[in-house]
C-alpha cells in the first residue's frame, strides 16, 4: 500500500478478516480514527494497518478493549506498567489453570480406572469441594 493510498472500511476489514461492524465499534471506543471524505465515508491510511495489527495483538494477549484503549492512547504504552503487570499476573494464573487442566486430561487418557474411581481424580474432586459450615467450625 502506497502512503498516499487510502482504504475504505470494507477494504480494511477484509485485509484483516474482520467484519466492518468490528471496526465501527473500535472507532466508537476511540481505538481507531478514520479520516472522513465526502458523504462521511471512512478512509483509512497506512497508520490504520499498524493500529489494527496492534489491537489484534493486544486482544490475542488477552487485553480487553478498554485496556487497549488506555495503553494505545498513551504517548508511551509503558506509562501503563501497572496495568500490564496486573495482566501478566492474570495470564500466569490462566496458564497455571490450563496446565492443571491439561495434566488432568492427560492422566484421564492413560488411567486404567473409570474417572470416578481414579484415586488421582478423586483427590482433584475432593480439593474442589468447599468446606461446609461444620467443617469450618471444627477447624476453628
């Protein structure tokens, strides 16, 4: 794309495999800002390609649109280190949960027992059952 070329909303959406309503929503949130031509038609320059790619990368990293708006609207994304650090903690928790789920499924695939009779599964199930009132009173 030459620097002087502009894309319509349909062309930009097609380029990334998105629906045009997605780009309109992002515009309403201030994530992208098209130029306007006669009749109010949106036009996107080369900078929009970079912006959409950044938004998609942020979404793939698990950031929400509000978080992306805050990060991308700052002169320096690192101005939001606290937000990014919190997100890293959330990602680490999700990774740990996914790893535990994977281990449980891999065990189930190789376990000679029925799932309900498997000692490993029983241990996992028991760990997920919250203590009742009488259990908590006994612990106190």
